[in-house]
């Protein structure tokens, strides 16, 4: 199911348990595209290419609680001066699922901006991979790009990989990334348990801190309830 909202300078797409297999979207100059995915039962398989013209903005969020393995690819081309992209992902991989999320942002013009944040949990033999490429091409001065990728691995049979890549072909730009993959922080667990919280509840609280922030990018009340239910059921 796809819900759409359109106005003169805003286009909003909400995909619920549906991902295009190969779609190309153009964000025209000065316009904003909000594109959100909430996946609970279907596969995460899909590929989307987005071109953003001068002054355009694409804001995307992906809430993944699918019980299926798969690979999702999104490529964003910032083609005009001041074009911007904000991308946010929360994913849960468990019960032998192998999930791959591949995101690339190409800075093809001056003054372009991008933020990519990917957060996930791998548990119960789940396997989760975040692959992100930010490429600032020659001539794209004053571009600014940032990647954040964090995965909590709950048990020894699960695995997580975060692979941020920065390709910088010009000077006078800002580019940075942070990637963290690891077990639950023992000090955080100890602190919570010292306050009378059980180990299972402590793990749940920490996991909620990774997954629930994705809700701020969704306005549909029905979808928010489904995300809450999926998080509670998954952790």
C-alpha cells in the first residue's frame, strides 16, 4: 500500500509493506520529497534512484521490522546547487535473517548537503549490514556530508557490519562518518541493573533507544501504532 500527499512544493510518499523494485524519482528545484517506508511483513528487496535538482530536498526514513531477508538499495544524486538529502534507517534482524542496506549519496554540485543515519539490532542469529557511500565529486565545493552507522549485536550467533565509505574529490568540503558495531555496553547494563531493573528489561530499554527514534519521521497514527507493536514484539 502506498499513501501519497501532494502540494505545490511538497510531495509525500509512504510505502507500507511495499517497496518498488526499480524506481526513478526526480525532485525538482525548490521542492521537497518525503519518502518513508514501514515494512512489517513483506521483503525489503528493492531499489530506488532519486535525482535532486537545485535547492531540492529529499527526506527519507525506513522502519524495517520485516521477518524476511533481503537487500535494499537507494541512490541519491544531488545534482543542483544547495540540493540536500536526509536519510534515516532503523532495522531489526533476527531469527537467521540476513539483511543488507546499501545507500549512496552523490554530491554533484556546490553547496550540497547530506546526512545518513542507520541504526540497527542483530539478535537470535540475525545478520545486518549497512553499506554507505558518500561521494563528493570535483567541483562540489562547500559540500557537507555525514554518515552515522550503529549496530548492537545481542548474541554470539548474530553479526553486524557497518561499512561507511567517503570519496572526496575536492577541497573546501566537510565530510565525516562514525561507525560502531558491538555487543551491548556492559556498563550501561550494570547501571540499569543496579537500579533494580532486570537484565532482560535493561536490554529492552537499550534496544528501544536504538529503534524508537525512527518514529519521529512518521506522522501517520496507524503506522506509528504498527511500529510500536513491531518493536515490542521484536525485542
